[in-house]
């Protein structure tokens, strides 16, 4: 059973930084593509950033140049470094794992709140 646990969320002032972490268990982490999504109150969950098993990254336009996704396969962990945070970045952030067989798993989410 795949299990994802996020951490690192919190309250930060605009312009500040946070680093989210997501630890995976129950799978061979290195062969999976990983992603971060977010969901603001009253809105749909949207893709923030992805990283393939080979390390290729992709970002939503709204976070390009400010957020960085990375992975440490030795620690079964994916990170999201968030800099220059804005109030509109406020959301619950979810870790996502997609296996090479196409199965998708989600973490429980971590709240990020950016005050103006």
C-alpha cells in the first residue's frame, strides 16, 4: 500500500519562503513520477509542479521562477521549495505519485497560508 505524508506547511508573510516535503512508502520511489497540486478554498485542485523519475521538471505558469520541485530517491522524498510567496499561493498543497502502471496516489495535504 502506497502512503504519502506531506509536511512543511504553515503561515508565512508575503515574500517569504517555505519548503514542503513528501515522504513516500510502500513503493519503489525512484521509478515513479511525482507532483505537487494545490487547492484553494472554493476552487478546484490544480497542478503546481511535476518531476519525472528521470528528473525532468515542469511548472504551472503561476509559480515559474518562484517554486522548485526536487526529489531525493535515497530518502523517498519529493520537495517543493517555495520562494517569493504571494497571498494567492494560499492553499492546501497535495503530494501526488503516479506509478509506471498508471496508478495515482495522494497525500493528506498540508496547509500553506500567505498573509499580505
